[in-house]
């Protein structure tokens, strides 16, 4: 049987932290920025952690088991 492939899109979107959690970028920051307030856009900057409930699925996507 061939090797399992990791999901290329997920590999580009998630990074592991030193403790093994997953970092992700925040959504809603790519377009239609004129109607969003500066405060809202500022809060969308930077990274956050993947939710604990979603973490096992995301880890499975980025690691080729």
C-alpha cells in the first residue's frame, strides 16, 4: 500500500508550538477590509491556537501517518 500523504494546504496553514499545540492565523482578514473598523482589523492580526476539540483532526492532516 502506498504511503499516506499529508494535506499540503494544512501544512502551509498550521505550525506546531514547542509544547506541541497548533498555531493558526485568524480568519476574516483577507479582503473587504474597508468596512471593518481599525480595532477589528488590529485584533485579527497575529496568531492564535487551534481549539482543543479540533486539534486531533488538524494534527492528522499535517502529519503523514
